[in-house]
C-alpha cells in the first residue's frame, strides 16, 4: 500500500488560490494575459482565452505534483519476519575419493555417498529459515565455497555443483573445522555451529583434529559430526561376490571426541533414512528461532511526482519561449505580404 509520511502537506494545496484572491491580483493577472501578437486565423480574444485556461491548469498541476512529492509518498511492502536471535551454521562436506563409493540407496537406485548427502542436506538447508548458512568443502585441504549468508538457495546450488576430487583425494578434517571456526563473526552474539560430514579419517591438512578441537572450544563453537557410510556391501571380484565393510576407515573415536568436547554430538549415517533422522535431530538440538518481529520494507516514491513536476515545468517554459517567436514570425510574414 501507499502512504504519505507528511500527509499534512496537502493542506498547502489551496495556498495559490488564496494568493490569487488577494486584492489587486486579478487586475494584474488580466494585464499579464494581454498578448498583442495574434496568430493568423485567430482573434486576440480567443488567444487570451486559451491561455487563461491552459496556464492555470498547468500551474495547478505542477503545484499538485510538488505538494505530493513534499508529502513523502512511500510504498509499504509485505511484512518480513526478523528473528530475535541469530544462528550461524557452517556445513563442512567431505569431497575425498571415498565419497564416490556407491553403498547408498536413494529412491531405489544405488548412489554414492555424496549424491545421497546432497539429496538429504537440501531439505535441511530449506528448513533453516532464521540461520546464516555457510558451506565448506574439503579433501586434501579445505576451502570456503559459500560464506555465511541468509541466501539458502545459493548455498544449496553451490552444494549441488560440488564434485568428488575437486580438491584432491584425501581427508583434511582438522583444516575443515579450523576454517569454519575462523569464518564466524566474533562481533555477533550468535550460536556458532559446525556440522561436519565425512566418511573417513584425517589423512591430510595443516591442522590436526586435536588442534581444531581446541580452537573450536576456545571460540565457543559447537561441532556436530556425522559419519557416513554403510557397514557392509557386496562387491564382485575374480573369485565371485563377497561382503566387505566399506566404512572400516571411518574414525568414529576421533569424531566422537570432537563432538563431545565442543558440546555437540556424533551421529552415524548408514543409509538415507538414518541421515534424514540425524538432520531432524539436529533441528531439535539447534532449533530454528521463532519469528521475533515483523518489519515492512519501505520504498520511497517522492521522486516520481517530483520528476513529473519538472517535466511539466520544462514543457511550460519551452512553450512560453517558442510560441511567441512563432507568433511574431507569422505576423511579420503577413505584414510583408
């Protein structure tokens, strides 16, 4: 809807009429409207009459537009919910070579661990309405794919574009946690949360998991760790099919220690349903904040009537300059003939 901040400015609309009705103004106006130069085919009376109608209308229009602009019109948008408290949540996703093991089932099809993670993590991202989300991808090293933002759609898109082997084949868990801790804003009083998803153990990086854990504790960052991978799968070999444990390299003790030391929790995701349950559990542990207050965005509109008033003024001035010259030329040409 449109509202006027200084609506009382419309009380100034009759001001020109009051000035017009002052004693002596009518005679001065009649004298000002007397134009000796008459276009061919027109009488002096018709020219003066036309000007006596057009000029006040244009001037009144300009005055109305100026008063409208002075009243500060603005557009009130739809109410936007603003949370009372902020939460910063960094998602750290493993892109090491082992994430391409296809020991997961999604919609009846065998898929690799990263594909399953993307599918389930999308729903989790959509639910975090009040949180600033960030995305870290790690393998041989960790790098920031998306800084903390309220733009959940962009975070989900960048997650979709992640591919295995993008930054190597190993697993730098310590670097991922350390980078996440450094990206949090110390100036803001928020709940700082890291959700680390991996299927292996720390095999690379400049920071050890123990050092990263201490860094998280010092900065009051809560780390939730998720170990991904099935406990068993059937593989084909030269000697026939056999059952193996594809998650034998998963360092659950290390992931559990990091989570417990920082006030978080370690989860085990052996299939899609377990991972979905984990994200539902995370919603309970780190609940989405309720709407704190409603704000309506404002868009200023004063420049529209102001621009219209300027355009009409320029046209009025242009006509006042050009029309007398045309009239004078017409009269001169008639006298010569």
